[in-house]
C-alpha cells in the first residue's frame, strides 16, 4: 500500500503512472474521494464493485479531463442546455446525464441501457493525470457501500488498505458533498442528486425551473439507481431534530439515552447550553457545514453511541446537506 500526494503525480514516468492504473486507485476530487479505474479496464472496473460491495446495477460516474474527451464518449451532440451549464460550472461538481456510446463498458453503466453520467473534476492535477492516461476514469465515492463518503484519506484507510494499493492524497476535499447530478429526461430538466452546485444555480443558468427527483419513487422508472440504496449510515444511530421545539426534544432524547455518550453535529448558530454533548462544530455558513459534514459524522461515530443534529432548511446547499442527513438518519423527530 502506498500513499502519494496528488502534486507529486506529475513527477512519475508514464510507465509508473500506467502501472498504478492497472488496478483500482483512490483519487481525490473536490467533492469526495473516489475509487477509480480506467473505463477501458474491465477487471479494475469489476474490482470497484467488489471492493465497495456495490450492487452491480448501480452505475459509476465517469470523470473526463476535457470537453474533447467528453464528446468522444457520448452519442450525438451535447445539448445546448448542457453547454450552458458546462460553460458555467465545469470543471466542477456538476455531473450530467448523457446518452452513452455503446463502446462504454456495461460495467461502468451498471448495465443501464444507454446512459452515462459524466463530470469534469476541479483539481487541475487530477485532470492532468486523466489527460496523461488518455482515457476517462470511472469513480464512485471511495467508501464501502452504505457508509458515509470520505473527504480525507484517513476516513477510508482502515477499510481499504488491504484491498487498494495506491491512494492519491490531496488533503481535505474543498466541497465535501458529492457532485450534483442533473439530466434532461424525456425533455424535462431533472435534478437527480442535490450537491454543491445548487438547484437555484442551475435554474439561474437555464432561466427556468427544474424538477427535483432525488428520492426513488417505486411507482416511477428509477432514473438514478443510487437512490434505491441505503447511504451514508454511520455505525451508530443518528437523529435529526426538526421544528421550533427541536432543542427540548433533543434534550429529552439525551435524557432517554442517559447511559450513552451523545454527540452533537453543531452549527455555529446554536447558542443554547450544549455542555452535555460531545460537540463537532460544522461551522457557521452552509459551505463550511458541507465541507465538514461527512468528517463530522465519521468523527462523532468513533467517539459516541448516538449522534444528534438539528435540521437545515432545504434550500440552496441545505437541500444537499439534508439529503445526506435524511439518508444517514435512523430517526427524525
Ligand atoms: O462527486 C461525485 O460525483 C463523486 C466523486 C468521486 O466524483 N462520485 C460519486 O459517485 O458520488 P457515487 O457512485 O457515489 O454516486 C454516483 C451516483 C449514483 O447514485 C448512481 O446511481 C448515479 O450516480 N449514476 C451514475 N451513472 C448513472 C446513470 N447512467 N444513470 C443514472 N444515474 C447514474
Ligand atoms: Mg457514493
């Protein structure tokens, strides 16, 4: 097992770099760490599913280094709406749903008929690495399936060190939540996963409202298979407290769990007495809370028997934060 800094990758010879990507590699992105394989390496792609314990029908996001690379892998033209979004948000945490060329392995597509989700990551050194490989990298988040996503190498080292040889490290991810997934489905604009690029930001560029379909509706065709599965769950229970009486309810739950060590994911704006909790301070603004969210959950999970958090308002970045918390929660009070 080897940890190498992202900025040192440029010092590797091509032989060394190509050797690394004979198998699965942990890569840093601005959103979360990914478990990556070249999209032309079937064995490594299959290994991603095996290492994560990922259901085989849950497709992987493809990471490209340039617009030229993107157009090589998609069927037809890039829709004009996507071009506007790409101009504004790429490179960055926005993934788009495209019609895939059938040369893209079924393993990447999770056996989905013809679609593929593609993004261009922000980290310049990562894009240079992909450019040198000459082929996109498919990468889901580097956590074991169902667990919180990693925003630092330390979050996954114990889980993966026996299964992955190369970890590329770039410190704490600068966004901290997975990319937003947006698609045009049956001519409708659909938000498939909320992320660091907000619904409001997309609507501003497209000058129209978009639909939100971020929960699996079993009556409907599932557009984004990841929605069906359990996500972000810490080992210990996590409770979300809502509404005006949230603090009284939280104190009652703390007293009900008297023998337990209770953790609190705190936002900067709470000024009530929280001396009885092990506190992880998420920060005061939404961007900082997003960056720290998974680190907070993972940290409190190690120290506490139960984790409490106050709800966030579900707009702007709050929509993505609450999406992750709702999926992590065992109880909403
Ligand atoms: O920020 C991110 O997007 C990170 C980093 C590593 O880039 N990746 C990530 O991948 O979050 P993952 O596997 O944890 O989430 C991918 C989501 C899943 O919910 C999957 O179902 C959906 O994207 N997805 C991938 N390809 C799809 C496709 N062809 N059609 C519909 N949904 C797709
Ligand atoms: Mg994931």
